[in-house]
């Protein structure tokens, strides 16, 4: 068994303060016995709108913020996964990459995911300042035989993203989000997280930002679509649950939907 914690907080524009929150939540997850601690999308920096401020706040992967996250993973002896604004190389950049980074208990970066589908919906245009991630083979990492894959926020609305991660061998999808509040948005979130778990017979551990910029409701859902740990609107909290490869295999015997399917996922040609 591996214990996974989802940590929920409301990052702001003070990156140093956000780094302190990350370290505190990593410690809380470790205190619950977690092997893996997942924090939200944009844990590095969050403003009211996704605009030039994110570009100015962005850092390289070896910058101060992710270096402090690596230190927190090492200090607490956990695998730590969180969202950051990755700066483009060179001066005068007009966009950044929305990147999810995973660190080992030794503080080593072991996996990356760059958000593929940008949030140009519900009155927001993320693509004005965010560069979409490349379509590559999903990166995964393993903890005691349990394989973890990475995914970010709006990608949840595109089932092909999660299916590719399941096809890459993941037993658990770690989903970091800033699920922007709005009409029925919490219902969309809960429904889609459970659907991605059900249709792929995987666990989905989903960590969302708390209010005001996020809808909260972080959770861990098992391969039968049952929430086994959940948070509500709490502003600064951790919930955890045990996950196992054996449970995934057990469910896939009962519900062999992946092996019975007749279609594969292929990238759509660029228009």
C-alpha cells in the first residue's frame, strides 16, 4: 500500500509565502504517513487573472521556487508534486509554460507534465500568456510498485488525456488544478474526476486550489469511482488515502473496459 495526500490551499502573488505553505502542507502530509503529497496547479503564483504577471513571476525549473519544493520533499521524505509557472528560455518572453513537477524524497526531479489544453473557456483566455505543452509520451514514476502519472486542471475535460496516462501504465493519476469557481463548476469537477477514474479503472488524486481562486473539493477517488478521501471548502488542509496496484487489478477483472475497447487515442493533426 502507498498513501497519497491531496493538499489544498489558496496561493497568492507572494512566491516566498507560497513556498512556505508548500513546505507546511508537505509536513502535514508526511505527518499523516503519506508517501506522495500532491499540491494544486499554480502553487508558485496565482493572481486574479492569468495575465502578464504570471510571465514576470515565472522561473526556470532550477529556480528558487521549485528548488524550495525539492528541499521540502527531501526534508519530509515524501514524493512531492506541484504546479509552477515555467519561464521560457531567453529574454523578452511573452508566455510561460504551466508545468507540473514531481520530486523524489531525495529532492530529485523525477517527472514533468506541461499542460496541453489551455483554459480558453468560461470567459478566460489562458493562451494569451501560456504556451501549450508538447504532446509527448506521459512521464510516470513508481512508488513501491504503484505507478503515478501527471495531469493538470482543464485537461480533465478531455478524456483522451487521462486515457493516454492509463495506457502508459499508471495506477494513479495525480491531477493538480485551479478549478475556477462558477455556475455548476463544483459539480463539473466532482463528476469529471469520478468519471476519469471509472472509465480508466485508475485512482485519481485531485488537488485543487481553495477559494477565492479555486473551488476546493480536493479528493482521492478509487478505480470504481468511489471517493475514499475528500476535502470541502477548507482553505488550508490535507486529506489522504491508501492506494494499491492490487486494487486496480482487482477492479479491472470485474470491469475490463480497457481491454475490451476497440479504439486507441492518437494526436489530432495541427490545424
